């Protein structure tokens, strides 16, 4: 769980982001690869990174439920500091599959899918709100690229779409940090 050091300062309410990592990884993997969770917390986000042990979205549901309970718990540092009208979920690879499985959910404002697509091409049928897709790079560097493309093409909601071109596997995560 990451949140701003100056949480709630001046009455600010912070948006929530639940992130699902790729298979066999966890929050530390992404921190080492350039995402730097503390940086995102310093931008005002409350972030919960779940484990990627299941594809059914139950980890995301548990994480979101727990996080939102903190907003009502007077003993929590997050008490009354969340903008519960702005909640995002997303993930990388298997985390994207978890995100599709968690949706649709009326609490969610948007979703993010990084180098991950559903196995059956039906993941995008779960989307009811605007979303973000980052697919690629082409070829063997990203095994999920074809599934990501299919879900993008099948989507019926507005999408911000970007594709990495000419990247090697070692470059994918640092390039996706938005730094």
C-alpha cells in the first residue's frame, strides 16, 4: 500500500489505484524496474498492489474492499482521505487478465491494461468505461501482444491506445513508467 506522505493536506481527497502485477512478480519487481511506487504516491495516488496468484479478479476485489474500508476507519491514516468517485484498476500481463475478470464494477472509473490481453479475446466485453491499453512490442519480446491487440480491436468503449515499437524485453517496463 502506497499513499502520499502529506495525505489529505488542505482537504485533498486522493484517487485510488489497484494494480495487478504480472505472473511471478510483485510490487518490488516493478519498483526495481523503474515504476517507483513512492513517486506515484507523491503524485497524490493511493495505490494497492495485489499479488497475481489468481486470474479471477478476487485479489483485486479483496484489495479494493480493504482499501475502501480504510476510508471509514478512524484509526487508519487513510481515514476520509479517498476520492471514492475516482477509482482505477489495472495491471501488467496477468494483472491485465485479473483486471478484465474484476470488471465490470460500478465503483471503477477506468482501467489500464499493460501488455496483457485475455486468452479468449473476450476481456474487452467486460469494459464499460474508458480505458488505457499499452500493447507490444511486436514479436517474441511480448507473448501477450497478440491477445492485447485482439482485446483492443474488440473493445466497444473509448480507449487510449499505445504500442511500444522496437523495444527489447528489458526496455518494456522502464519505458512504461511515464517518467
